[in-house]
């Protein structure tokens, strides 16, 4: 049986030369930040060549479009409910525990 990895999101993407590093995180069940939101905890790193990363992004964009078409995910305009950095604005109804990957 293959090992499965759960992640709450991507913490950081770093490009160095022809290598792309994607750091995955999960939300801590016990540690909290100053706003009482679960802290992000590094879990795993994916390492791609630039070409394979670009191909992976294309596959993920197609999967996301399928989720949007099925109504499972609703895309939002960044000018409504999130700042340019993807953080919720003070009037945003979104929970701080929602992955920043879906803002």
C-alpha cells in the first residue's frame, strides 16, 4: 500500500534555478497563534523540476475547473472579501481556518 499524505495547503513555493520546492502544511490540533487560529505546521516538501511543476499546475487548474463546474468550489473576486495578499478583509465572512489556497 502506498503512503498517503494529507495537507491543509501549500505554505510556500520556492524557485531556485531549475528546481521548484513546494512546502506543504497542516493545521496544528494543539498550537494556536495570537488570533487563536491553529498554527501552520510544516509537514512535507515536494521538489519538482520547473517543467514538471508547470505541468502539475496545468493538471491542478483542470481539476479546479472541474470542481468549479460541479459546484463544489466557488471562485471569488479578490476585490470582494479578501485583500490582494489573499488575507481576509475585516468584513470578510470567511473563517480564518479556511485554506488560503481557496480564497
